[in-house]
C-alpha cells in the first residue's frame, strides 16, 4: 500500500487538517485533548497525518487521546511503532474490537476515523450506526476515506461487481461494490461533506468517497 499512500497523501493530509481545525475547546473531561477513535487502525499508517495536523491546527488542541480499534490484536505492536516514529507514542492506546460493537459509551468520542475500513466490515450499516452512537452529540465528527463502487463509470462498476467475490475471498472480506458514501449520508441524515474522486492507475479500488460527517 506504499504507492497508494504516496498518491493520496496530499488529499488525506488536507482532510485530517480540516478535521483538526474543527476540533478544540474543552471536552467533557475539562481538557483540550480530544478523544479520537480510529476504527480498523491496522499498523497506523495515518500516524503522520495526525502529527502534521496537530502541529498546524488553528484551534487550541493541546494534544491527542487516540484509541485504535482493530479486530487483529497482533497489529497493536506495529501501530505503536508508527506512533513512536511520529512522536505520538504517549497519545495512542489500542483495544481489540470490531466496528459493529465499539467498546465506548454513547456520546463519548470527539471524532472517529476510518480509512479503507468500511469496505471490509461485516455489516456496514450497523458499523455506521455504532460510529454515530459513540460520537458526541451536536458536533461529533466522522472522517472517512473509503474505496467504493464507481458511480460514473458503468464499465468499471460492472468490473467491480464481477470481481467482488474474488476480492472478498482473497482480501479479508474487502468489498469492491459498496456505496459507502450514500450509506454514510443516510446514517448521518445528510450532514456530510461528501466528496468523490477516481485515483489514477488503481483500477477497481480507484473510485473513492471521502469527507467528514457531523452529528
């Protein structure tokens, strides 16, 4: 995924900066350290975006409380390595869990992040409902970056649909034909800054939905 990350770095960096600029002020514990949950963190390839956005945030964000959720507990050590690389080791804690059953209380999280995660969850609607449940009311943010079914190229959409069974079998349940952007709009009642783009040279994972939803 190194080449993929290089291609999308500019766009993801801007997206994380937009999220961080919307955070700030005191949270429920009386501090200006927002709680950010990354669902499907894996090896924490997004660490650099957190570090960059934190250093240039326009708000009074004093630090981060990042909670990485992943069903594979073996990812934790790799995530911690990446956190150390970007000076975030004291900000990151990891828990074992799945998107459909997040281990957090209602309305307890300032922001949630998913990048290339919702393609693989077993029940996407339930996962999105869980994300909304744990976000703080009146301002909780959900940053997403997900490959999706093409909405403007019928040939590519057909290829994605035909190859989907092979993809789900060979890539840990990853789906090529999900309308994730539309599903996010439904769950968040349309309060979504939703964008679409098609990456160069990425074929069936080129169509991408990204943005920030607000509770």
